[in-house]
């Protein structure tokens, strides 16, 4: 099935998704890769406020290239998700709703997705220029020193993704 999901992102909007469904996502999402995830989790452990509200957030595992003149962002393809597996369960427990990346996840992440009624979407690797066309605005909001891996706030319109792990435990990689 194909779905359109628009902000605000909520558990109710993803509860019926099944692994293999396609989704066109519209709204505010955040980029963060492994170095940013470590900093975000460290901030939380130190009692600091993270750079964005984790509750119902969507985090896209991407490190976009610099924008060409007139564009909000350069190529913005997904990175391999397993590098965030050490941090994902904790962020899901804190209310993160959706993760976007590429590749399989470990058993702890799969369990956390089910326990928290969250979802993991995959974006198509190699389609970074296509995905960038869906990004209408981009702003670095934290960790600028990380360069491409800085946390960015993006506004996306009809970003194409596939449900890889659904809230009920469906896994597109296990058929």
C-alpha cells in the first residue's frame, strides 16, 4: 500500500503501516548520524536538553553534501543505519517515532520499535539527488563542527520511503 503521512507525526498515523508499504513523508525531520547521535545521547545523560524535541521526532540518517546556489541542500542520501543501533533504542524509549536510513537493524532496535510502536523507514541508496528535490528547507541546528554530520532541521515534501520495520514487528528484510 502507499500512504501519505504529514506532520504532525504521531503513533496513530503510523500504527497501520506494514513492512513493504511505501510512504510519501511531508513535514519537519532532522538529520543525525552516529557522531551526532552520541552527542545527543550524552546530552540527555548529562541532563541537558537535546537540540530538538525527541518526542514524535523523525530522524533521517544522512550527511548531506553542500547546497548548490539556489538550493536548500546538496545530495541527501541515507547512510547505513546499523551505526546508530547503539543509540536508537534509548531514543525510541524517549519518544522518537521514526528512523530513516538504509539496511537492516539489530535485534535490540527491532524490539524497541515494537515496544514503542515506532517505525523504521528505508530511503533508497543511490537516489540522493532525487531525495534532495523533496527537501524544501534545511538549517543546521546543532554540532556545526561535525560538517556534513551536523544536525539539520529539514522540511520535506513527499519524501519517498519504504517501511522496513513496522510497529507490529513486520520486517521487510525477513519475508
